[in-house]
C-alpha cells in the first residue's frame, strides 16, 4: 500500500488530475481503474472529481514496485544560468529570457532550457525542494519562441501557477507588451482582429478574416513609437495569446517583422542579414502590467515589470532610427 499526505502544492486539485501527474507514465485507463478499485481518500472511496485538501491522506492499494513502474523519476539536470531576474517574490519569478533559448524542452533538446535553468536556480536558493514534492515542479505561465527574448513568468508553487494562469486569461489582470521593428511605415495605431488556423506540418499559422468564422480568434494592438518611410518601431499588446500571433498578424496587415523567415519579406530579410547579421524575428517581450490582482498576488496590483532590449536589438534600433537608447 502507498500512503500519500497531501501538501500545499497538491491541495485544491481533483483526485484524477493529481494521480495523472503522480503516475505520469501510466495510461489514463490505469489511473481511472485505480480510482475505481484501489484508491481511498481519508479511508473512504472517492470519485474522480473529488478535491484534495491540505492534510488529506491518500491510500493506494498497490505495491511499491508497481507504483515505481508508473511513477517514473526524471533526474533534474543542473543548467547554467543565462537569464536575468526582472522580479521575484515568494510566489513568482519573472525572468528575462535570452535569445536562442527554449522555454521548454523538446524531443531533441531537453537539458539546456529556460525551465531547467529556473529550476536549478530555485533549488540553489532553497525556494524549491524536489525531494519534498510529489508532483509539483515550478513552471512558466507564459512562453516565448526560442528566438523571441524577454519576460517569462514562473510560478514557484501550485497556487501561484493556478492563479497566474487564471490572471493571464483576463487581459485586465496581466497586460503583455512587446517591442519589434517592422518593414514599412505604420502611420497610426492598429487594432487587428482576425482568426488563425495552425499548420502543424509547417509549424506555421494562417490568418483568416474575422468574418470567415474559421479558426481561433486573435486580437492584437500595435502602436508606432518611431518610424521612417521604410521601418517602424512598434509596441504590440497581445489581447489573445495564439501561436506566432504577433508575427503572423503584423505580416497579414502588411507590416512583417524584420528578420522573420516564416512570415517576413525575403527581400527585406536579405538586407537585414547582410547589414546586421539578423537571421530571425526581432521581437522582445519588454513589459508586463499587473492590474487587479487575486490571491496570492495582492502585492503585484498596479506593478509594472520591464526589461531592456538586448544589445543586438539596441544596435539595430540605433542604426535605423539614429538613437542610441530606447526608454
């Protein structure tokens, strides 16, 4: 028999969701069969939807050997820190992700990721103790493409992750702003509303008109900050958060991001490569504005977190717009 005491990072979640994470190598059919036949909460049978509370005792009537088969343990790889800290408190960590770093691991690259670097940092500082946790691992509430730089929010505990995900669904609670340089002169503010369909084979999205009714709704706000007749520095606010949204939406509007091989202008990209050695989209998540905050984030209400553009971005900015600094 396996006995599990529910702690702070396991509470307030459904029994089936907890067991899916605890036995993460088990098929779903096995998890639900366990609940029906071999699981008790506080010595009573429980349904799949039962909420686990702090201090609950979970009894699973299988052997330790059988549990180990399905539990699985990943060795936490220590990763050298490349990120900068933009904000930290007892619940969250906001970091500045550098260029070229994956937020999460993939099949081909699992070790050197932003998530692993953050976990290593939290272990070193004593904010995370993997030996004490049954299912919880600190994780990002938002993510950026490998070659997009800037702010990523991590929850240090289960309640923080759950709260951040809820707040990110409400634009008024966390507003996300990006900086980019696009081809063409953007003469006024843009309010773009369309729909997108994902092409998984090409890892690309196609923007459809709002009236088509096909695909997921996407909404983007863009405001020109500096411009010439050929290029515009744009501040972008994401209202929805779809895959490649900024890149695809601006390109569809006629203002492709410079350097963007998927959605950009090949002719402009060739010039940017020759002039600045730029081979990917120039996109930076530079500001997060917290509005009405919920528990446990009351201290963040009204707070703005920013990070500077990277040196390569600053160099291009100075060359195209004749300014050394952006503030």
